């Protein structure tokens, strides 16, 4: 339809990256085949492929890897690289935008109107050739986020420290008193 703007497809708040976005040559990437189409992927990418028979949240392995690059070496398959898989997580199943075709020939009584929507699956690439995303390691080392706004201050440890100090002083003085008492009795 003329005048309609095509916006990026959103899947639950996370944008699916466009296939036309160039990736740095020195990065880890692979070219895979899914549904008869080729995709260049890297760990952390989100792509749309033709419908795959897998539940959302499950992981799938894409076995047809045509090319693998780790920034230094490039492995080209004939037709596929042996022993190399791409691990992906299924985000969601949706349908693509409506596509219409219209064939019309004037004065010939030819009007053919066809259309449809593609069944698609959104995938998030977890690992390429066994090498995963660096985010997983960072998430483990990060501390819990600090709450925003005002909150009650945590109780200070000085009160506990003072109580312990008094107990130590009392213990230290108790033997001294007993020794003084002994001296006086002698």
C-alpha cells in the first residue's frame, strides 16, 4: 500500500536485527542456511527465519554452516563445514507482514489478486561453533542493581561493634579484679 511505512518488527520489546546491518570483519560470525535462505550470524544476533517446529524458549541447533570466521581464520565448507553447529534459542513464533500481489491487464479481463503472510520464527543466536556470548560471563560477576530513589538506611554496625568492645573490656577487667583480690588476700 502506498504511504505505509515499514517499521522494524518487534518481538516482545526486543528488536530483531536487520539482515542488512554490516558486521565487523574481525568478529566471530558464520553463514548458515535455514529454510532455503542464507543468514550471516554472530553470537547475540536476533534473526527471523521461516517457521521451525520448536517451542518458544527451547534451543535448536542449526547444522548447515556454509562459512565460519573467527576473525583470524576462515573455514569454507564444501557444501557445509563438518562438525560445526550454531546454537540458537527460539524467542517466538509470529506471522510476517501481509504481502499482496496484483496482476492486471487492461481490456483483457485479467485480474489476479493473491496474497498471504509468512509464518516466521524469531531466533537468538547463542553460540557459533561452541563459542558463546560474553554477556553470560558478565551477568554472573555483576552485583545486584541498586534500588532507585530513597530507601531506609541499613542499620549501622557501630552498635554491634560497641557491644563487642564492651564485652571484651568486661572480660579483660574480670581477670584483673580477680588477681587484685588474690593479691589483697595474700
